[in-house]
């Protein structure tokens, strides 16, 4: 791709950026928490149809996915779950095919009074867009769409098949991405524009979600010593899991990527519910937990370690020894992923990155997970993850930096043109 072609594409990103931000704002304004992603998928479908893409919009059938590698249990109402894919088919087949993927689901906003501005009323100030999902990762998804627009606006069209995928469930199971593979979508590479701060994800953790269901023995609090407090018993189990977290972090020191990080394995008791009355010793407590695993670590083996940890801690507890807790797998059962066999797409992206940013892209060792794992582990599709800078993901006042978003969109547009090839429209 010559310098003049690159310049036209980059100029087209600049020219379309205000429209890109307006579309991003509309997308962020939709409160697409788990189970409520439908309006976002409607919007993506409309955007794709308006651009002439062939649109596949289907309801996800869990029974089609439950035996596939990486499936995580679904516990919530899944009756409205959908995936949307827009396909571009070239006039001339000359380049290499590509999947562009983004997730539209977002995590809950939390107490609204702790946000400076309402989470689903996006605000632009100080060069940033604020709103739930602005960073993770609605701006990246719309950025990929406008990267394709820029190629067209530059008077060009790709010479390879492109699948633009909008998925759900990235934040809890990943079955949205899994559904695209079950549906049969494949390509020579995948690109996911998660907010990586302008770095390429080289390795990422996997995640296990589980629930501790703890029983107690209720009595009036005046006689608390004769009962068994399920909430306090749950804390005993949490403390045991914190010791397991320490053991796993010691093990991580042998990993070639994660040994560079001080504490890559994070255990988090994220939801706790228990008891029925402040003056009654609680008879029950449920704790929803998350813990990470590294690439190459067996999910089944580490599930067994969790069970053994909880069993050992229960044997050392006066009440739990005879009333052991239940452990339920409640979402992610996801392996870690390391980017491998990716020299060709990385070289193509390296050219795009150098043109926009200068120099070589830095690697990122990621202590969260992305959907890249499904494409790479399940079907050997090299899956690149790169995007803009932002902050407060999963927190209050989440934001995306707009200048970094523009640069990431430019890098995506040049990468698509380099990898897929382009010809005059």
C-alpha cells in the first residue's frame, strides 16, 4: 500500500471522526447490561444494513454451545440473547479474510449518585467521553465500523471477506463469541479493539467464576453462641481462598510472560448475600467469586484445587465440618490465551502502527480476559487485541480518551487495508 493510499485513508478517519463520536455516544447511551443487550444489537444491525453489509442476526441456543470448549454456565434469562454479524464480500478476492469483533454488553453501573454524570448519558469533556461502556468497549466497536467507513470514503474497497461481529456475554461467559464460531464464521485473522492503551495483548489470563453456598444454624442473636453464623463461616472460606491465591501467584513466577508482573492472579469475592434478619444468626450466605488462571493451566485441574481448598477449610470449622458448603460454577470457565502463530497479521498491523504511532507496538501482559481466546484456542485463528486508552473500566466515571481513539481507529483502518488488501471502488 503506497503512501498516497495511506494518506487518503487517514484523512478519511479525520473527516469522519465527529460522526464517529456521535454514533459512539448513541451506542453508549443504551444501558446494555446482561440480558438487556437487544437495543444495542438492533442499532448495530441497522448500522450494518445501512452500509450494505449482509446481516445475520440470530438468537443464541445454549444447547448448541454447551459442549464446546470454553463454554461457561448460563444462569440468567437467556431468551433474548442475540448475536449480530455483518459480512462484506469482495468483488475481487485478493487479500486475507478478517473478523472484526466487539462486545456490546456492559457491567452494572453501581450506585448512580457516585457518578459525576449519569452513566448512560454520555458526556464529552476535557478530551474524553464519559459513560458506562465508553471504554469497555463500545468506542472500539464503533471505531472498527468507522475504520471500514474510512476505507470506503477514501475511494477504496477491501479485496477480502470481512465479518463484523457484535457479541454479548463477554463480561460473564463469552458465549456470544463462541456462538459465532458455532455458526461457522471463520477468517484468516481476528481483531478485537478492546481498550489496551495502545499496546498489543501478548498473553491474558483465563477466569473461573464460582459461588460458595454456605449454611448456618439460626438462633436469636441473644443466644448467638449456640448457633452458627453462615456469613462468618463464608469469611472463613474467603480467607482460605486468599491463601490459595498466594499459592497460585507463586506458581505464576515460572510463567514466561506473567513472571514480569507482581500479582497476576487475582481472587475477588464480588457478590455477597446472606441472612434474613439483623437480630437472627444468619442461616445462609452466598458468595460469588472470581479467580484467574494462566495460559496453559487446566480449568478442570484448577476447579479441583478450588474444591479441595474449600473442603480443607470446612474440615477446620466447627459447623462446616459437618455441614459442608456447596460450590457452584456460575459463569466463566475460561482458559488463558497466548498470542501465537500470528507473524503475518502482526506484521501487517506493525506497518499500520508505525505509520500512525511511530516505532513498534509494545506488548501487554493482561490480567483480565478477552474473547480472543475462543478464536485462537478453538480454531487456531490468530486473534489480535489492540485499542485506545481510557480508564475506570467497571468503575465510576468510565471514560475513553478521544485522541487515542482517533489514533486507534486510524491504525485499524490501515491494518484492514494492509491485511485484506484494497482496490479502487
